[in-house]
C-alpha cells in the first residue's frame, strides 16, 4: 500500500517570469517555498497583482514555473505535459472561481455531472444530484445559470468542485462577486464541505474575514510569500 504523502503541497524555490511589454521580462514570483499538510486550510491575501492567482495556477498545473519544483499530492508535476496535468487535475484538484465559470448552455445538474463524467465516475448523474442537495439546490437542478442568482451559481460551482472528492480544493476569491449575506452562506458551505470530505483548502482572497478562518494565513507582497 502506497504511503500517503505528509504534505499535499510542497513548493521548492518557485519562481515565475513572464514576458512583459516589449518582451521585457516581468518577475511574478520569487523563490516561493511552501509546505501544506493534508487537511489544512490556507489563506493567501495581498494586493491585486501581487502574484496570488499565479501561485494558485502553478499549484493547479495550469502555469509552468520558470524555476523550482512543484509537488502536489505526492506527485512532482513540474515537468508534466498537458495530458498528464489534465489527468492529474481530474484525480486531485477542485477549483472554485470568483466568476463561477459555469457552462451557460447546461443546467445546474449538467454542470456538475460533466465534471464527474470527465473524472470517470460511473454514476455521475446520481452523484451530481447528491452534490447539489448538499448545497441546498435540489429544487434548482434543472435551472440554467442565467436563471440562478449569483449565490446559487456559486453553490453549483461548489457542488461541482466537491463532487469529484478532490484531495485539494483551490478557491480564487469565492465570495468576491457576492453580497455579504450570500458571501456568508458560501463561507459556511465551503468550510462545512471541506470538513465533510477531509479536503485540503487553499483560499486566494481579499476578504480578511474569510482569510482569518484559515488555520494558516499567508501574505503575498511583490511576488514574495510570507506566513
């Protein structure tokens, strides 16, 4: 039996440099080191443009680092090709975005079901229904995104993210587009689902109230990460 990795995230001397105006290099991240244990809740705050979302995209395998190594769920993904990264994300990663990222031509049920089908679940529809029930949307499963409020759309996004039982959930400004009442409800759901599923949670947020709920809090400043 394979031993479970102690750290679900291990970043070693990560740097990220992208071409800027006139091909002048723009240094986004500088020598980032981070270790996150299974089941932790981590928040990363900092001003816009400081590199928070870039950090999340690297952990998800969407961006490639310029230097360093990225080990997630015991797997070094630094040099994986796109196919291996896609397969890795399906096995291990859930992502919730500020703008929900639902497919507008699909119902709430179909938006959750497709994520399960891509991950190879045999009973995708039944699992999707249960996931939507877990966020209180059992009466809205046939509604399309434009028939749902912002809070309801984010609940669909949470159901979709947790339905595949990811070991790591990445949330980028999950309350950023919501009013205070809906934002409070999403926070409660997010932490309740995290506890139910034993998921590790990494939050990118400007919401200091949300950030303070995390067991560990980091600040990103000019591409440098400080705990």
